[in-house]
C-alpha cells in the first residue's frame, strides 16, 4: 500500500499542486529514487518544479505561426 501511495498517488497530488505533468512527476520520482534513494524521492518533485520554473523564465520561447509559402499560397 505504501509503494502504491509513493509511486502513484504522491506524484499525481504533488504534480497538481506545483503544475507539473503527472508523467514528469512520476519520472522524476523514479529517477530521484534511483539516484539518491529515499531522499531523492522526496527532493525530486521540488527540484523538477524549480528546474521547470527556471527554464520557463530564462529560456526564450518562440511562437509558431502559419507561413503562406508552406500552404502553397503566394506571399
């Protein structure tokens, strides 16, 4: 029961509170457990949320727009 809670419930609940996709939360918990054991499992989701916030703030994002030349229409 505890493994079910740790591997299924905890990533979903925490993912909703820190706005991370559940699959990313689950993967980060698995990776954190594999690397650092129980401490890694506890630190994995906050570390992932921090990384996501950092990348969202400092990595430039580009909007995708439709180009008429791609659609076969003259520009």
